[in-house]
C-alpha cells in the first residue's frame, strides 16, 4: 500500500486537447483535514476569480475525516467551486496527481487547502507569463502566516525586479526558497515532466528543481501568496519522527541528477548545509514549544 501511495517515478499527466475553449486557469485545491482553513483559502481565490470559462476552481479532498468538506465548499461558493472526493485516503502525492489529471486549464495553480493568495496574485502571474512566454512556471513573493492567519514574516526576495531568474537551477538546487502556494506551472510542463513522486516531504522542492532544469522560470517580488504554519500541516506532522530529514536526504540525491556534472558535488554540499541549518532551527523551535527532548 505504501508503494502505491508514493510513486517511485513521476506519474504521467495525460495531455489535453489544445482547444481554444479550454480555460486559462485551473486552481486546484488539494485538501485533507483542513476544515479550519479551507474557507479562507477558497475565499482568497474567489475574491479575484475570473469567469468560470476562464478559471476552473476545484477542491480535491483526500477522504477527510474532520468535516464534511463538500458541504463547506458548497456553502462558501455555491456552484462556482467544483468538488471531488477520493473514495479512500490515497495520500498527498496521489491526491496531487488527481488534481493535475482533473485540471483542464493551461496554467495550473496547486493551492493547498491551508494556504492563501492575496489580491492581484492571478493578474501578476498572467503578466509574468505574457512578458516571458518561454517560462514554464512563474511565482511571486511569499508571506508566512500562523494558525490564526497573523503575518509572521516575508521570505527574502529572489531578485528585485520581475522577470526570468538568471541561474535559477543552481539557486533552487542549493536552497529551497519557495512554496507551492506562490507557484504556477503550465500544464504542458507537467505533461512533459510528470507529477510528484518519491517522498512525502520535499516533493515540492524536487519539482521546483526538475522544472528549473528544463524550463526558464519567471518571478515577481510582489508578496501575493501566504504559506501557513500550523500544527497539522505536513511539515509539523513529519518533524516528530524526523521523516522530513530522511526524505530531504533522498531528494538531495534525486535533484543532484538534474545538475551540471561539474557543479553537482558543490551544490549538493550547499544543499546539505542549508537544510542542516534549517532543521537545527526547527529542532530548537520544537524544543522551545514542547519541552520534549525526543
């Protein structure tokens, strides 16, 4: 069962017709036991949503047990947001795969059910793709919020002006500096490269590097997406058993294969150092919050 939940190779994402009737956008919201946050997530999209013909919005629920997610979606959005529920819990990677397969827009925004977008996000991303048509993906600046939605801090900007990021492959391979909430990918890129695989923690970083190895990536320093830290998110869940560290060790080996031969060892060393510092900080933070040595 575990092998079924965690693909060992990138799942194929099946191509769609290039019909002009396809929407530009697919906002796909994977959800599992996120009933405390999903209303805010959906509203953050609806406040700037385009017409249904231009923007598909769909919640893909992985058999949540905390609430009737479909009822919440219906109450908030009426018929504007579609809802699909897995027959049984399939795990985060297979749920992401379902999101990608069910999407029919040209641009896919995979927005986790506990994160948010701020007004202007979709407009800014569209401008990035229009100005940089060769880009396979685009993202904006990110704000980190807490369980209550309070602002904690903004991530440091990648660069000060909007456009293609020079040397992005080596930058992202050495240091994970973004989140899926801010990241939008052309569907044709997922069709070419496949979906998420290998690990349950760090699968987004692997995808960021895989895309960077094959396509230019565009960026805007405007802070227009919010990543939420809370006790129930995947990062917190895996930390108590150090699964996050074990998975990242695997991902470092995987992304190393995407890098220029002459730079592999150096970039892997930088990645190990950056994640060591990150996990040490998280260990200190967890100790401070819980007082539990283990």
